[in-house]
């Protein structure tokens, strides 16, 4: 059914975009302006900016004039040049029935302290996008079949929350996110959220990564490569004057077996195959000048072999999982802000079967989560703005190993932005979470921002965070501990960004962070046989990070360059040792060249030496490694449309490495692909 659906997509002819541009809309006082409409002269091709004013537009060529409009503000025109990022400032409209005060000088410069990261070329390897994020550590169990997770600032992966189209991907069963379930075509842009603990609660201690699909094209793509890899996908995008719809589907398979060396001898990583089918629908409606409605639906089905570790192979183990996501969002615009209501849904059906006669395992898990979020943002008085949030969650689990469990959480939060001096803001925030009738968690947050210096921004951030125990921690049989307390964290960060010109992407930044966490949940053996382990609140940690980085967009060459390096000192306070899987040094260097017909991208990501397990007298260490990637793309015209030919090479230097001890990654991987894009011109 999936393959037939893709063929239908290929032969459908709808409007699409040739060259994407990005930008951000601001009000005259320098605040991001939510939900502005960017449209061409016909009114048929349009997009709506998000709540931070950011947008991606695929319907313009050089010389086109776009209209930027938003209820309560004067419309403005945007002339498309060779820039890839645009800043638009809208002036308020005087409306008699509502008195809105705007003070201060109009700023010529509008930036933001947090970077946004985008895919360069191709979509077969989303790790290339994640590696651009400073301080990121990617953990994979080897190849496409391996579960893929992210951690930041030397923390466990459960402290980094990941969202797709504002849908929380966190599994209440294990507290993590398996990114191998997300189709690569959906990972087009990643934004690091500000004040993560206030807006996202449990599990957001080390940050929130918001993934936004960028595909607004009608296109068909296919690729094939090493280790039996093959994929095919299609996307239909259609815009009407008031509605837009985007339908996509795809199929991917990877035989996955590869050779690796163990103590100077070769071995084969077998039972490592992977298969994915997905279908997705995204639609947006402009109900009126003051309101809009959007919906997202995704179903992603995976079948995979579970190779196990080198020392504990599982040649017959299989895992099937089916991820279902949905969200319905309504936005009502006001002259002084907006109101947002979102209902989201996540369900993951997971089956694991290992018929090993020595220790057979068969487990099934049905993980569900429903959330209602109500958010109101407005200008309160004299440029003082406030955002108020209510969130209700119901999370359920039906499991052969954990039983039938559920957790109800209610949360309220408020964040106030107070401009006390010219370009100096004080931003206090407070959040309260209650899980069930007993667990009550307050979260406090304070940000100080200053951008008076020419083309630069400074931010000091202090906050607290927490993480509720996952259901596996509480109820796994045997070993679960229902008396666990939430993990509690305190952190402070200093960020400085210097913009080299008025271009948003040309900057140098410095980040310093210090984080302390108490009541860390760790699994420890509870009997001498070491066969039964139990989680306990027994540890505390401290993590100090220093990051320096730069983004450069040299339009005249044209080149895009990104660099960053992070030094982090982590410590398990009780053991007086470096935290597990926390490298002291992380680095990244990437460069891409774009011409009208040829594009090339080269990047390398360095992960330093890490402790994989504590031992006596010596700890087990994983060696450092550099992961290198290269992508080449050639563009040509075919029947008035665009044909893209791609060559993608991962692990260019063919180095053997492991991001998780005992799970080797594949050697050099070469993939060839094509993408045919229908044009609206």
C-alpha cells in the first residue's frame, strides 16, 4: 500500500518551490512576531510563521516581491535577492478599540541568541544535522537498525527533550526518544528552545530540540547504496488561497550487515537489517485574518533485527515498532499577542522477541500519551509581555514487563518579559507540575538579556529543572522501585553572540554553562549474583561546559561554514569520577558550497574519549573518533522541472568506531540518489 501511494505521489502535479528562503518577523520593539503570513502576489503560495516569527518559504525566485502581513500590524513587502535569510519588521496599526503602547527606538538589528540548524544537502543521514548542534553527543547501537538517541552537555539522553512539530516524542516507559523512528525527510530544521524547563517540564533539564519539517515541495526521490540500502519517497504539496496540504509517504530498507574487526580478526555484524514505511499529512488553514488551524499526522512502521553487543550477540532477536503521532493546533491572533490551543497524541507499539533457548525473551509494550496545551501571549503594559501556559497530560503504558500504568500531570507556567532599560530585559518565569495527587514540582527560571552593544547579544540564564522517573524505573519486573524521587537540577549559563554583519547567519558565539543534579537515578545490583538490579536515587553530578563556535554565510563565494568546539568537565560527585559516556571534548567543522547547478558539503564531528563503565582498578574507556561525511549534488532542468543527482558518503575515512561500547558502527557508506521536483513557474 505504501509503494502504491508513492507512485501516485510521483505522477501528481501540484505547485512547489524551487529555492527555499528562511527568515524571521519582528515587531517594531524587537520582539519576535508570531504567525505572520508570507505570500506571493497571487495569494496562492503562502506560509505562516511560527510562534517565534520564523518561517521557511519555497515559492520564490530572485526579484519576486512577497507580502508580509499580520493582524494588528501594517503589511510590508519583501523583495527576494540572493540572500538566504531575511529579517522583516512590521509596524503596529493604530486600532481605536485597543490601546497598544510601543516605546523605544526602532532597532536596525534583530537577531536571536539561539541558533537554528538546517540540513545541507540530502536527507538520508540526519546525523549531519544533529552534529551541527554544539555540545551534542550522538549515541547509536550501530547502523540503521540501532536505536538512535541524543544527549547534550554530557548528560544522559533522557535529559534532552525532542519535539516534532511541537509533539513531544518522549516515551514515558524509558524517558528517552528513539530517533530511528522519525523519517529522514522530516528532519529538515532544528531549533534549540529557550527556557526549556518552563515550557516543557519533566526531562527538559539540558534543553529542548524542536524538529520542523521543511518540505513544501511536490517531489519524488529515490536512493540506493552500501550494505543493501535503498529508499523511495514522495511528497505532494498543494496551496489554495486559504488552505495548504502536504502529503508524504516513503519506504526504506537496509540489509545492515557489515564487517568489523575484533582483536585483529574480522567478524560480521549480522541480524542488523532495518525496514521502515511511513505516511504523513500536514495541513494548515487560514480561517480568517485573526485565526488559523493546523494539523499533523504521522505513522511510521519499523521492522528490525537486533544484533546485540559484540560480547552478547542476539542472532535471532527481532523488534517491531509502530510510531503514531498527531496534533491539532488552533491559533487566535490579537493586536497585542496570540492565544494557542494544541491537542497532541503519541503512541508507540513495540514488540521484542528473542527465541534464544538459553534465555528466551518476548515482551510487548503499548506506550500512549495525550496532551492538551493552552498558551496565551500578550503585551501587558508598556512593552511588558507575558506568556501564560496550562498543560495537561495523560500517559499510559500496557506492558508485559511493567504492567498497566498511567500518569496524569497538570502544569501551569508564566513567563514575563520586562524591559527595564534600553535593550535590557529581565525575564522571570515560574512553573508548577503535579503528577497524580502527590508529586509536586516547582520550576523557576530567570533570564537577563542585553543587546545594546552593536550587533551583539548577551544572556545570563539561571534555572531549575527536574525529571520524573520513567515507568521502567518505577515498575520493571524484577527490580522496579516505586519509591523513587524525581531528579532535581540547578543550572546557570552565560551566552554571548557577536554578529559580524546584518546577516543572521554570520556570527561568533561563546557559551558557558554549569549544572548540578541531585537524586540521580541509577540502576545498581541488589544481590551478589548481579542478576537483579534496581534503580535508586543515589548519585549527584556536576557538569561545566565551555563552547565557542561560529556560523558564516559568505553569499558572494558562496560558502556556508560552521565551526564549534566544546570542553566539558563532568563529575559523579559520589564516585569522584567523570560521568559515563561524557567526552571532555566535542568538536565540529562543516563547509558547504552552493552554485546554481552544483552543491558540495563536507563535515567532520569529533567525539573525545569517554568512560563506558566504571571498573577496578581501571575504568573501561571508549577511544575518541572523528566521523566524516561528504555530500555532492548536481542540479539540472528536466521538462521544466528540477532534477537533483546526489552522492552521499558517510564515514569517508572508513574508520571503525563505537558510540556505545560493544556496538560498532558501519565503515564507509556510499549512496546515490535522485530527486525530481515539480516547478510552480
